[in-house]
């Protein structure tokens, strides 16, 4: 009996670690993403860039997944330009099972705040269209081959898994980070993000918070906040995979 349990445990650990997860820090290099001024002392300020917070958070998520024995990769580990098509190529090369893109939100006013989680799907929401405009803006030339038909096919193939993954990660963020830091839960939402369409696999795009909100920016820059957020994302991914294995014993 004991050896059977040990065998099952071994098979299960292989099944979880067999997943390859690609973490994608948004933007990088010439593409700085959103920017904000952060006042840290009287009349002293520093320019904060979305690409830097995204990289720091992505590295922590990568570390936390490593602790759970997942095969995990980053689309960039330094500040460099990576096109959306190149991110998709990396996903293909490493045969990623799941794709997690990390972004920081921004708005014209100081008021909007909170975290939201996107998966690839169609929608008619004008507020979401504004977020898409920001995250899709470096799309040029041949990257535009992502036409509607391809996007629809990817949606059809991935929407169920991506939505499940998004819900698992989002609820873990709410429980492990949201309550402690009094974050507003803006929900799990459908969005047409080309980085998700191009990678053609179950994936999500995280908007961690608003750097245009000065109070939220303080939290986003806090290393403890970032670590907790990374732990929550890693737990959300591992919970999702456990659920998959539970309902699809063939994977074992
Ligand atoms: Zn972004």
C-alpha cells in the first residue's frame, strides 16, 4: 500500500512538473509601457516605468514556480526589446503549456485602481478596448498577420482553459494579496490581446494595478507586495494544474 501511495505521489509530481510555463514581462527596451512620476521626498521624484515593475514581478513569479518544480521560462530576463511575435516564437520553441503576461495598468486620471485578469476572448466593452489599445500598440508589419480568423480559432481552442486559469490565479490574488493591501477587485475579463492570440496556447494577461494612482504605485514598488503577488500567481497556476489532473486522469 505504501509503495502504491509513493508511486502515485511520484507520478503526480511528474505530471505537475511536466508543465512548461512561460512568464512574459510586458514591454522592455525601447517599449517602456506606461510611465509615472514617483515622489519619494520633497521635490524629489523618479520616473517609474511599467517595463521595470513587470520584469521584477515576472522574475519573482518565475522563482516561485521554480520552487514548485515547474519548468519555467521568461520571455526576457533583462531590459530589452522583444516584439510580440518574438514572445510567441519563444512559446513555440519551449513548447509552453501556459503563458502568463505581466503588465501594469495606467489611466489618465489618478482615481482608477485595482487588479484585473484577462483571457483571450471577444467582447464589446469600451473600457476594455482602451486597455487593449495600450497593450497592443507595438504591433506592426508582419505581426498584423494575426487576423480575425486566426484569433477566432485560437479563442475557440483556448478559451475554456484560459478562463479557468484566469479564475484560479485571480481568486488567489484576491485572497492572498487583495485583502491585505485593500486592492479593488476589477474582475476576470475577456480581452483581445495579440500577445495571447499569437502564442496560440492557454494564457492570461495580468494587469497588476495602476501606476497612475499614487497610492497604488507605492504598493507596486514594494518588494513585499511583489513577492506576495508572485506567490499568489504561482499558487493559482498550481491549483489550476491540480484541477486539470483531477478531472483528466489520462494526464497522469
Ligand atoms: Zn503593458
